[in-house]
């Protein structure tokens, strides 16, 4: 069994793991990054104004520009109305990006740093005491460090071992994702906008990415697949018969946990967020931004990491409450869904005010 020591161990090969490794790389920390090959790179994410702010603070926004797809508007829609329920202009303030290209850009910047060792393995066990942390990799090697940054997702080894098992689990969600390519028959779907269709107990979001050549789709709600197939709307009719991939969100405990001793978490490992407000990746970027600011400060890293955890815990409570409210609204059924949509239609400032509160 090989034994190796570093200042930080970063665990996770997705967006959160890359952001954690990038922060350590920028600050020239001595790091071992466990980055198993990520097979879940399909589709895209949204880059709203708050994500732009966080990415600029991290210093990686300029390198992403060549991959960004500009969005000109956000539209809230109902298939029973010819006009939008609400819309807002976000030109030059909002973008989308393919997941693969986001990780490619960030990882290229990480690999140029000699202080970071990248290991394409998983962590199978870990321990921590007042002085150090230890991990065992899938090949049986032992690694020790001053701190662990756990960023391996909502079902990863750190969250599964650190959250209280009796904590309340999230309500079962029926979530489906798909990606379609532009062609002469479906080009109307590829307008430069985020489209949110609110219906009776279900909703669908879609938006273009990669130069407007692909469309990322998220469908939410019980029986939503069947209801979409029955839609009489022309645009939604273009989505009939496409392949959908079910996203398993069963048994996710929604408790926020940012640290335990010398172990500190980022992304979904710290705070699983329901996909109602396009804030999953945004809040991961926020984690990285706050982590960067605190580790950049003078003083003891342990103190600075705890300050990061305390700051983000307070901030996430507000976002989680907004996400909960949005989820309840989106899942309205029957007469309540009709009342919801009519209220949105009559409120000129609804979308603008809500998004300002979300992005502030």
C-alpha cells in the first residue's frame, strides 16, 4: 500500500470537483484530485447573471467565452395562451454552455499547474481526526491530507456518510432529460430563449446550446411524458416521440451540510437543489467563489474553511426556500394551475422581480 501526503484532497470528477480543484490550483495549494472518468456529460447548463459573477470572481469566465451560447430572453408560457405569460430581456446577461465544454475549459486550466496530481480513481473509504484526513483509493493506496474537499455529488461517499440518515428525504420527483439536434423541421424550437411551459401538474424547460445547434430539455412531473404526447400545441408537438432519460432523485436527503471536522463539501454533495430555478450549477460556482475568497485570506486555512462553510450555509437557506416555492408553484394542478398562470399573465413585473430576488 502506497502512502502519500498532500495539503488538500479533492474528490469528484464533475462540475463541483473541477471547481474545487481549480480553486486549489489557482491558490497554488498542494493537491491530490481524485477525478474518476465522468460518463454523465450529456446536455448543457444555464449560465445566469449570478453564475457570471461567480465565474468572473474565480477568474475562469474569459476562458469559457468561446463555448457560451447567448440567450436573449426568458419566456414563461402556457399552451392555452397564444401570448407569453411573462417574459424578460436578458440579452448579454445570460448564456448556456455544454457540460463537456465547461469541464474541458476548467480542467485545461487545472492541468497547467504542477502542484496538482490527478488520479482517475474513486475513494472507497475515509477517516478524519483533529490533525489530518485519510482516504483509501480504489487501487488500495492510502492518501493523507490536512483537508478534504468532497464534491462527489448527492449520492457520493461523503454525503452518504455525513448526513443524518433519519433526516427528511425529498419528495419523489419525476424528472426526465433529453437533447435533440436542430433540423429543418424543428428549427422554431431553437430560438435564443429559455422556454418554461407551465401546465397542469407538470412543466418543461428547453433552451439551445452549442451555437444553437442542440436543444437541452428538462421535463418534470408525474405522467408528464404522457401529457406531453397529448399536447395540441404546435411547438410542444415537435417534442413528441423523442428519447427521454429518467433522472433518479429518489432517497435524496435535502439537508445542507458543508463541513464535518476537516472535511468540507461543495456542490450537490453539500446541497442537493431541485431543478426548478437553474441554480444547481450556479450555487456550485458560488461555493467555489466563496471558497476562493476565504482561502485567499491571510490566516489559518482551517479557520478560513469554516468561515466558507458558515457563509454558504446561510446563503443556501434562502435559495432552497425560493426553490421550494417554485417547485410547489410549478406542480400546481387543476384549477390552481389555471389561477397560477392567470396571475402570472396579469403581473407585468412578476418574472423581473422574482429573478432579481434569485440572482441578487
